[in-house]
C-alpha cells in the first residue's frame, strides 16, 4: 500500500469526523480551511506522543489514538476555549494497515466525544510518533491563562489525580478492552472542555495537570507571581493511587485553577485544595516543597 492509499484508508476510518459546517476545506487538499466566527480569537496547541515514551507500543491502537487526541485537547480546555478541530501528523516505522485504521478509529471516538473534527494531517516514514495540533476559538477577554492568580484566591482541581501515574508504576499498560480504573485514567483521559467553558467566567488562572500537581502548581505560581499553598488532605486521589502519584506523577489532564468567586456545580466534581498568598513557589502543608514532576530531558 502506498502513502496515498494509506491516507485514504485513514480518512475512511475517521468517517464523519473529518468535516463539519465550519470546515470549508478538509482532508485531501494542501491545507485545511476553517471558518472563524466574528470577534473570536484562534487558540492553538500541539502535542508530540512518542512511542514507548508517551504510550506503550504494545497497547491497543484504538486506545493510543483516543489518548493522543484527548491529551492535545486538554490544553484547549485549560484555556476555556471552544474546541473546533485537530490536525494529526503520524510517522510510522512500518506500515500495518490494520493498526493504523484502529488508531484512526480511536481518534474518531475521541473526536466525537469532544465534539471536534479532524481537519487533516500528514503521514511519513520514521520512528513511531503521533503529533496532534488542536485548535479552538474563544473571546479574547474570557481566555483562562496562567498569570491571573491573586492572593486571597482559592486553589481548585477537577476530578481525581494520580490514576495514570499509578498505572504506569504498576506496569500493566497493554490492555485491549478490559480497562480497570487506573488503566482508564491513563488510556482514556477526558479533556475537560465542558468544565473549562464553565469556569472561564470565574477562574482567575488555570492550566491542565499534565506533569504533576506540584510542578504545574509551580507554573501557575511563577506566572502569577504568587505563592500557592496546598493541603494534602484535600487533594482528590483515584482509588489505587497514592498522594505521591497525585503530586508528581502527571498525565491526569484535570484542570488546576484559582478563583475568588463561587464555583459552578460540575458533574466531574471540583475540590478546593489550597489557597493563593503573597510570596512565591509552592508550599504543601505549611512547608515549601520542590516542584517535582515529569521532565522530558532528565
């Protein structure tokens, strides 16, 4: 099968997710063309998922595809954006048509769940890796950013933390259909797009928890020029995970945010885990802590 036949096979597997009413030009042309509503700003992010670094190669391809899209879309959720579409670049060390179609089917499921379309992409030969560029739109005055936390704000997180890190440490990361709670946390994260949109009028700062709660809290503290004080007993932890998994493990893709306003009810649940004060860095239970977490180059 040549490159163009492979692309046709991928597009067929993606089904209706390659086009919606705002996509003027989709897969098959030199570029995608997407309509932008008047007054909106484009919000974009890109993520690279490298084989045996960001996903195990022996995992089911559908799970890898699902995870790849949700990980990328999580960055849009952290900005409070209305997610629109993604572009996918895939490098393959060998062509396994059934594997690639299964990967595309996992991406299709994630796209349908998130309400986005897959506007195009690229396929080439190389070490196995997936790059997903996610795009959405937002009102410039309602963007959630990292630099707005103020002393007196409370610190919150959506959902529960630590499940993906616990799954990684346990080492059983090659399931197909039978996912327990920990493997689900790793392979089927949910980009908190609905929650991000619900929070954009009340959050003073926000980001997603991708590299560990301590490290990501430090990013918020640094960007806002404040101290973030966390209480370990308030941190919500997935059953089967530990506090250390939640603090430093990463791969949670929950929303970490600050606010002084009343928080709307969210189906996923929100926990108040600390407060913002004058100073700098991150403190845990009254003492300064090192912002430990995932590092790509250590």
